[in-house]
C-alpha cells in the first residue's frame, strides 16, 4: 500500500500545483484597483451628452465636489449586474456615466428599463475615451476628488462589499478634505 501512495505522490503534487497556478491566473481581486493614474486628471476629450445639448468633458469634474464616473454599456452583463448598486450609490454621491462603445438608442433603452443614476451621460460610440481615461473595458468606475483628480480607478464590476468597504470610506474621506 505504501508503494501505491508513493507512486501517486507525483500526480498529487502536480494536481495541487496546477490548481495553485490556475487560481493565481484567474484571481483578479488585486488587479481591479489601478493606481497608475492616481492623483492625475483626465486628458481632454469631448463627447455628446445623452439628452442634453451640453458636451460631456472632463471640465464637468471637480468644482469642489467628490464624484464618481462609471463607464458602462447597454450590452455589458456585468454593467447590468452592478446597476442597482449605482442607483443606491447615487443617493450618496453624484455619478456621471460614459456609455462606452454603445449607441444612444440602446443606452436610452437600458436606462429606461433600469433607472438612471447619472447626473449626465457622455456617449462614446467609437471608444475615443479609451486612451484619455485609461479604459480597458466595461464596467470601470472612478472616484474623483474635489479638484477632479483620480482618487481610485476600479476596473471590475462593483459589489456591495466594494462599495461599502472601499468606495464609501474613500468618498467620506475626500468629502471631509478641503478642495485643492
């Protein structure tokens, strides 16, 4: 019997090693927070606004208020999953949205079905904000300080836990600070 166990030991070690590597490759929890642009402001861009004559630009951000910018799309399932959380978050902080690689009619239908947590929405049909905002996909969410600088860039779908334990403490801290 001991010889059978010894013969199976390399296979067992290989199995455990394979699981360890697989979990390491697919665990994105530490990759969701991007600090590379922390403290920086967005480069210039200009988008048409959904349902408003004003253009959607980074000039909307700052002005002495902490705010959230959410990048979403009507075709994005994780965006739909986090939408109710954004509706709740909108009671605590102003949220602006960018409909990324989406068309206005689909965005409007999406918001009519789910509600609109956004103060204003930029329509980015071509993905032109990808470079100035360092966007890699949807959903992505930014917390901006009172001067409009990036305090947090979160590159995954929001969860109740992330909002309660990451977003809200940052928002409360930023709200208690003087604008720069």
